[in-house]
C-alpha cells in the first residue's frame, strides 16, 4: 500500500507542477501584462515603469521560479484592482465555494445512489425507466437553464427560497440543486451498472444459497463492491463542481471563488485569475489522489495494477 501511495503521490506532484507552469503562462496569454495593467492609452514610459515595478522585465524562467517559490509559501501575489494579497481574498471566498460544492455533491449522491440501486434491483421496471429518464434529462439540460428555472418558480412565483446571497443555508438550496443535478446522471448510471454486475457474480449467488436475507446480500456484499467506482467518480465530479461553479455562483450572486473569477475577468485582474486557477487545480489533483488511495484501500487488487 505504501509503494502504491508513493507512486500516486509522485504522479500527483508532477501533475501539480505542470498545472503551475500552465497557470503561470496565463499572465502572458493575453499579451503584455504591463500594458494590461496600465491600459491601452498609457504612455510608453508608464508601461515601462510598471514592467520594472512588477518584474516583467526579468527572464520568464526567473519570474516563474520566483512565483512558484512564493506560491509554495502561500504568497500568490497582489490583486491589481483590489490592492491586497490574493491569498487573503481567496481564503475569504473559498469556504463559500466548498460549502456549495459539498452541498451539491451531497444532493447528487443522496438522489443518485438509491435510484441506481433500486433500478439495478428491479431492471426494466417503472423505477428503472424513471431513473434512466431522469439521467437523460439531467445530461441534456444545461445547469444555467435549470438554475434560471428554479429561480423563476421557487424564487419569483412561489417565493419559498431567496434568489441571491450566501447569508444562510436557504441561499444554498437552489444553487446546490442546480449544480448537483448535473452530476446525478453519471453517478446514478455507474451505481446501477455496478450493482447489476455484482448481483450476477458467483459470490452473490453463494450468499443467496446460504440463506442470507436479500437486504443483507444487497447492502453488505453487493453495494460495498459496486460503490468503489462511485468513490473515484464522486471525487472527480466534486473537483469539476468547484471549477464549474462560476456560472452558478454568478447567477445566484454567491460570493465564492466562481463569482470572484467572474469579477476578475471583468476587471482583467490577472494575478487573481491566475491564483484561482492554480488553487482549484491543486484541489482537483488532491481529490483525485485521495480517491485513488481510498479505492486502493477498499479494493486491494488496484494496488498491483
């Protein structure tokens, strides 16, 4: 297990290093950052002064190493528009996005796993067809359209939930449903396929032949093995949720990282955009690593794969 963990950790560190290199290059993708800070109509001497002040006149390799060293210490630079350290801004907004992502993932798992299990236990039944129809609708319907529909009915017509803000748990209900419903089809289908495969295996037939109760066979023997792929999928989808929350947070005006990213794009605040991409990417890599280790713990066969 330790050798497998060390191998996966090494891969994760290489991916994180690659992400940091791509993230750093973002600041030059839109052109000269000194001109972006000074403005299109700035004088040449002003642009040159900004270039020297921020160190853009140094070799790019030196800039990257300095930036990486600062990032490892928690220094992600200063915002061009907010005039404060980016790390402090991100730390203030990150908990909101994490709460939204956790709420959305909880909604998706609570809805998808029971539906997938019931659909697998009773294939071709009404429940199975309903679950598959729900999956098709969830994949075909854009999350922003679903969010606007929720706002129209639950926020405008019936007025049972607040539309904007993040002051209470009620503010997270509609965003969590809109964000989590998009993940539900994948989790539900994977759960259904996994349970169907496990229920047809030899050891399940043996357990039934021993006279074990159907619920014991299902939950103690079948679901335990069928749920292993769902763990990896949930971790990956949670990372996608954090990165894709920009649309949902903007619609509901939730002051998380997604809404901060939208504000930074509008203000052309390159260090803030750069830091948000780096933080979300590192979180995603960490979640993937955790999912790999958890799967290896649950299924020893993966350790020698």
